[in-house]
C-alpha cells in the first residue's frame, strides 16, 4: 500500500498506475504490480438471511384451467378498456 507524497492519501490502482483522488495525480506502479489489485467481495452471514413466509391460502389449491378461461371470458367481455 502506498500513499501520495503530496497529501498522504491512499493511492488506488487505475489504468495501470496509482491514482490519488485528492490531488488528482498519477504515479507509476513500480516493481510490486501484483500487490495492487482491487477486489470487491460481499460477505453475507446468516443474520442477513430472511425467512420466506408463505400464506396458507397461497399454498392450497390453484384455480383450474377451465375456471381460469371462464374468468377471462367473463372479464374480457365486459367491454371496459382497463381502469
């Protein structure tokens, strides 16, 4: 990890050089190019997991295909165009 010689802020890798966001300067990487890699990882723990709740009404019977067609015919023949 290197710091800017002008303002002592941390230098981040950008376009194969080290960049200071504060003073907008770029510096050469040097010999330790493998050391400067940005890795973005998100670690989740079990406390972030939420249980899935299914209502009893949704778990039961579904509407049959013939009932679905009857409802579609009934509501499509009403003549209204949406809301």
